[in-house]
C-alpha cells in the first residue's frame, strides 16, 4: 500500500495518484461492455486465452510472449505458425515463424472449426548482399526493400530472404522488414531461423535445452539457414536482388507508402510535387502561389506558414517495438538537439506513441525520454494513434491559416500508413520516416530543407546546427542498446501477461452459455449477419437492375472503405449515436465501437478523402439515382435497400489495397453491395469479399469502365449459373443494352462453396443449425 503509483508512460512516481486512478477508471468504464464480452468468451469457449488490457500491442505481444518457433507436443515437434487478424501479424516471420494476417472474417471461421484454404503461392527469393551503411536505419532498409518488391510484383506471393546480407540484420531489423509486407502486397516475408535467431531467443528467455532441441530439429528438417558456401540455396520461382550497401536514408510519400524519396532529394522532390498535376504525387499549385507565406499568431508569437510546413510530427513505435535502435536514435538525437539549444515550434502537433511498455522502459532507462519531452514528444498513450487518424486537432489559428493560403501542410510520422486524409483534412502531404528523421523534420519545421547544406536551426551559442552534428553514430546506439534493452524486459512482460491487472481480474462477466445482449447498448449488438439464415444454402441469385453505389478509381484502400479513427460530428454514425442520447464527447472511435454493426455500417466509405466519380471531389457522398439526390453513402444505400434495389461498386486497379480490415468487407455487405467490379484486387481483400458473400468480379484484360463506355449511371444485371466454376466468364447486361463479359474471381472450389453459402460466417453457422 505504501508503494508509490508509477505513471505508466514515464515510469516516474505520480504526485496525484487519484488523477491516474480516475483516468484509468474512465477508460475502463468506456470499454467495460467490450471487455465483459471478451471475458465471457474466455469462459464459455474452450481453448481461448484473453490477453488482459493495458498489456501492449497485439502483434508485439505475439512476438515477445506467444511465439515458440518450434512446438513440442509431447515430444512430437513441429514448426510454429500463426494466423492473425492483424496485418502486422507478419512481424513474426522475422523470427522464423510462418505467420500472416488474413482478416477477421477468415479467422472467425477458423476459430469455429473451418480450415483455412490457400492456393499454393509462388515463393520469391530476395537475396541480400553487401554491407549496410552506418547512416541507414532499419526503416531505410524496409522502405528500400518495399520499393524493390513492389516493382517485382510480389502481390499474393511468399517472400523468403537469403544471401550473405541476411546475417547483418538483427532480429529487430528482420521483424521490422517482415512487418511491412502488407505494404508491398506479399502474403508474408520469411526469414529462416539461423544463428542470429538463436542468440536472440537466448536473450528472450529460452533455456539451453529448448534452444538445443530447436536447433537440432530445424537442422534435421533443413529449415535452418547458414552462410556456409557449401550450403545449397533453395530454388525459388523468381529471385530479387537487393544490395544493402546501396541503401541511403529515405522517406516515403507524400500520398503513398511505396513512393520513396531520398532524404537528400526531399526539397527538390517536394517542389516537383507542387508543380505536378493532382494525382498520386502532385498537388498542382500555380507557380505564382508556390512561394506563398501566411503569417499566423499563436501563443503570443508570430509564425509564417508556407508550402511544406510541418504541422504534425508523430514518433510511433507500434511497428518498431522490436527494434530499439530506431527509437533510441530518436531519443539520442533529441538529447543532442536539446543540449545544442534547438527547439520545436509550439504549433506543431508532436506526439510519442509507444507500442508497448517495453519501449517506454528502455527510453526511460536510457535517459532520453526527458529530452523527447522537452521537444514536445510527450507520450500520448499506447495503441493506434496518429497513423489511423487518432490525433488531437490542429490549433484553430493554424487550420485557418492553412486553408486561407491553400497551404500544402505536412505530417511526418514513423508508422506504416500514410494514406490521404488519415491525419486531418488540412494536412495534404503525409510522409513516413524513421523516428530520428521525424524529430529532425519537427525541429526544422519544414520538409523543404536540404540537410546537407541547410541547418536545422540556430543553437544556444548562436551557431548553425546541422543534422550531421546531432545524428547518433551506430556505436552510440549499440552501446545504449546493450545497457538498456536487456532480457529482463522480456521477463517483465511475461509477468505482466500472467498476472493481468487488478481491474481486469475483478471485472465481472456473464456466466450464461449464450451472451445476454443488451438492446440499449451502443457498443455491443447482436450482429445482423445471420438474420433470416436458412438451414440450407440458397443458390446464388441473379443481381438484377442493380445501381452503382460508388464509382471509384485506382488504389482504393481499406482505409478509404473501412471505418477508422474518430467519429466525425457530421457523419451518419454521429447522427445515430446522437439519436441514442450520446454527446460528441461520448462518441469514442470506430475501433472502440466495432462490436456495433449499426455504427460500423454508417462509417463505411465515410473517409473524407474518398473520391467518388459521381461527386467529382473528395467526400463521403454519392448519388441516389432514382431520386437524383446527393447523400451520405449510408443514407443512399439505406434508401436503395428500402426500395429493394441491389447495388454494386465499380472500381479501378488494386481495389482493397492496404491492411486486411474485415469491416472493409462487412460494411459494404451490410450496405447491400452484391458485387464489386474492378480492374484488379489486392489478394487479401478479394478473399474478404468472398468471405462475407460479395462477388469479386474483374474486367477482362485491357478493359475498364472507360474502354467499355460505362458511366456508372446505368443499371447492371448479372447472372450466376448453378455450375459456377473458378475464374468463370460471366456476362453483364446494362440498362442501355450494352453486354460485356467479366471474370468471376474465385480461385478454387472452396471459395465458390463459401460464396454459395453467403460467406464464411454463414457456412460455419449452418453447421450448428
């Protein structure tokens, strides 16, 4: 009782513990219904373990605690593997564990006994050669490899790393690279177990006997990698070569994570983006407006905003928890910057979001956390934050100045997502960068800087301070890592996992076999997916006279489709929650309300950057053709459903790009979408559509809405024959009399079976009827 309460973010005694307790109580109260549902499920289902809240990020806990590498089932050995609902599940491939994220729909079905089926993919070998530059961080290596693999078109394939360069990469580097594979489209990126892996497992708490069995088994079954010249490399479908010595610091953006920019070219590249036409990189700013400067007063001082000004800078470690070097580099750079007298302008929204307590622990114990804090990088909490839109709004004066001058303001963050509109509607350029570069750009206050020739600012001694003056060396980083990142951290996590926490342990949950749904709850609702579910599957019905709900272009991401981030006050979801008596302060986020399909359906296609060709500008709107009204997407879909009119979606290339979000399929299903007709799909999202009962249809090669003369205002009729087969050609007839053929994008008979059942969930549910 006399032990002082420690702040969970700074690990320092809290002077007013009642404030901390009040905050924890508020957070637990907000999510009580969800947590009770989780705890109930752990009681009524066999073989389910619930990780207590306030433990850490799911994929990080998976890597640090749940991974076994080799399973020993009563002396029967087999390799470890995992199927996860999180796109970052692929992180464990850096540890030699086969794992991939397949989305919630498939995983829900697997948990209820349905096997996961995969078409055997091609395996691409990525050969790493050369030596890493001392100035290149793991993020630079990740972004470089991302570009190479994107260009090699590894979408839907397995990637395995080999070559002499692999041994130079720590487990931290490998897991960061493996974690990024959703961004280049691979199913997973695999690093076989080698001596580096075994050394890491020793520090992670594996005992000697376990390590000996692991090594002997993997060598016996030829799953162990070594650098001996006599060892024979596996045969691959294709080989991609990457020279590590050619990698230099990069950032990624301003609109897509695969568009890399060398840091030494950043200034000229941003200028080129201002000139280019609006598109995947361009902003199309008139030449006479490119040097615009807007004065703004903030906290008693005047500042000048111009194109390229940084207004959001977020050091996010959810994808870097396992790699202390980049987070420590940010901390050491901050330390040197503060000691030199550099500051960050107060209007820049700076934040530090550790993905787990381990990050806070080593930043605190290494002594760099106070320096990050002095530059404004205060810990804001654990969990998804800036990269999914969960960030504090910009100061009103800054927002007004940006809009007044039509300024291309920038956000710089160290996550894996930088899609348009994910930060704020007035932050139009988003860059991904390593944590130390996030701090550097925040200090500079602009992305229009050449770090080689231009100083970050003026130090307390009146001299110009350049980035090279405060950049930590590899030797400094390695020394701090050895002193601060030790095996005790893994032990601490294990203790935390096993003990849980007081609030979770005392939380009461229903004891009944069936969950007692509360009809008044705005968090947990009995899902409507099984409404009117018949015992026998009904053959696929023809889609007759369907209207197009949305006419979309290329690279529509799951972030555009799936509800994410805060709930806007003017949105359809906000109207629903208001009707239930809630105030905006009580809205919480879409993520917190994912157990309420009424909220999530209203948040589908609610992204402010959604570009629907019917509207002609970014907005979560569409046209209801029978009435001619322009409405929120949900309102239009609801009207179509009341009229008994089916709807489809028209799209371009790479529909469903990005993270494997189950609501990117569930939401459209509940909006009444019967089919998606696109030029191509991201593989995981295509599977998600089938898993919920939406037909993925693809234009034939060389054809698209433009070549076929489609406006999207027609009505479409699609006939599905009883003998539907994989990749079968179907005819679509429009109300204008045009008939054209498309490919039914089912890869195997199992997918057809699932579709005929109305999706995976219905298929599994029928087994219990």
